């Protein structure tokens, strides 16, 4: 499968050899993170015996089989489950992001908005809520919640409207808070997330979580949070609002909720779900794309390669600049390794926005931050890609740059520094032909950062 749709455009300029290698690394990295293949390797059905990992279920004795889920990597999981179970699936609802290709036969596939929730997502979330309430002892529920489900599965707590929750999402996205801090707030504004869906499911039913991690550390309650106990607390949510000075930016209903919510509003913890029959499987870990790129570099004959870190955080433009500094060190001193080499990183960089902004995302800002510091560096390419194919609220996966990026920008009168300061980077990167376009990839692990020095 080819992921990079604009391969020829990316090879029109700059260091073609390094760009070709970079594109191949991206392709292999995304293939390594394929949840469809992971489901097929994990689950099998022989006669009436269903095997999931090391667990077996006699379908002659089982109740109904349901599939529920939401997220950017949920469709391929649901597709694989349909192919394995067929007519044995009694009912199912999964929520995918607008633009998801493909169809499902036995499972109702709904479309909704990401990263800001919408009414379609809320209606689908309520239907999943009702399905969970109807479960009975012996039923088997496959839960396919993956990255993006926080926005795709909105069901606000009483007293908070969906419109107010939309504002909260927007405020959090621009705050610079990390995923743990944002989700502490968002989970406590939901009737279905933070383990609340698991609490609705009959404790004598079998809840099988199949997920893909987009969170460093692969903590379950941040990647499949509706169906596992929550480790965050109301107090953690309040702390995040204070730390980033967000109280006054939130709608009055949300301010009131967090100021007045008591212990009864806390999300379910381990003790609350201890009696439930739950089986957890991380189909694809957060570092899968990094591992795929590392293996691909070896296949391409590049012996000098390293995974710098799989837990990178921070402002995208600053981390990108750091990657460029490492490239300069390689060229000057051969530290930490000699060229030709590949440096790989993974994680979730952020963008802090305090005023008006244009269009872009953390991966594009990473690449542009690197481009500003690659001046004069021959045979170096740096790329940053969101594994799901959508960087921030754009239809671009990320960007790829080298020293020619800044040279061509100067020649065309494009001020890249000003664009970065205004958080309006998509336009300039598209004009320069440096964006990476994949479309929906069907996976969603950590962002992939690549540096190739030839």
C-alpha cells in the first residue's frame, strides 16, 4: 500500500536521494502501525471457538456479540472483526472521522467531526451509551476506541451543552497543555468517557478492548478511556485549568461544573470496575511507527541509525529546531554518528496559541522550525508526520524540508519566520511543495519525526 500521495511533488526539489529515503521510511513506518493486520494476528474463529490472544470463548454458550468504538484507527479494527465474525455480530456502532474511506456491513459506521466535536458525534455517542445499557451476562463486547475518540464521542455531563463543550475543546487545543492534561479536563466533562461506558456494561459480560496507542507510555485510560478505569481526577482537571490560565476562557457552565462537582462526579477508578470481566489488548503500541522506520533504514542499507526518543514533547517549532541542530552536529563532528544516517523520533509535540492564528499543525511547525535552521546544510532532510494523516485541523499529514526550502522561500518572497510566529504555516508549505499528503491512513500512533543525512 502506498501512503504518500504526493511523492513526485516532494521529489521535485532539494536533496532527492535523502528525500527518497525519507519517503520510504514514512511508508514503512505507517505500514508497521496497521491495526487491521494486528487484529487478524490476534483473533481467530474455528467452528464455534473464538480465540482472542490467550483467551478462548465458546460461542455456543455466549450471548450477543457487539462492536462499539470511535477513533481515527477504529475503522480497520471494525473491518477485521466483521471479516472474522460475520453474521455472528448482533449489533455494533463505530464513529469515524469525516472522510474515512471504506464501508462496513454488520456494524453501523457513523461519521463525526474531529478535533472539535459535533452533533453527529453526540447522537452516535448516545446510541453507544444505550447499547451498553442493554448488555447482559455472557455477551461479548469488542471495544475499538482509538486516538481521536475524545472528540468523536462527545456526550456532555448534565448542565453542560455541546456548544460549550466545543468551546472547551478549542480552548484546550490552543493552550499548549499535553494530552494528559487536556484529557483530564475532557474526561470529566463526559458521561461516557473516563471509564463511564465500562460502568454501564453488564459486569458479567466480556469486555474486550482492542486499541491503538497514540499516547507515549501506552497508558490505557488515555487511549481507550471509555472502557477502562480512569487514573485522572477532578483535581487534576482543575489543576490543568489553573496552570494554563484557562478558567476565564471556559464557558460559565464549565467553570460552574468544575468549581462545584463533588465526589459523586468522579470518574470510575480500579475499585469501581474490579468485578468487570475486561480483557485489554494494545494492537499497535505508540512507538510502532518509530520501530517501522528503524527497521526500514536497515533494509535500505543504512547502518547508522538510532531512535533518539519515542516520548518527545514540547512546542513543535522548537523541537524541530533541535533536530536541525543535531544535523549540524553530525555534519561538523560526526556526533552522535556519521553520515549516512537516520535519526528517528516519536511523541506528541504541541502548539501554543494565544491570539489569532492561521492554518497549520504541530508537525508542520516542527518541519518549518527545522527549515529555518537548515541553512547551508547539504544532504539533510527533516520530516514530521502525523500518523493518522491529519496534522492539527488540516488535511495535511505534515511536511518535509531541507536547505532548499528556505532558499526557495527567500526567492519567492515568503517569510517563513513570520508564518511560524502567526501559526499560519500550511499555506507557505503548500506553496513550496513541502507538505506530505497521505489522506486517512487507518492508524493513529505517535507522530513520526525523521532526519536523514546522506
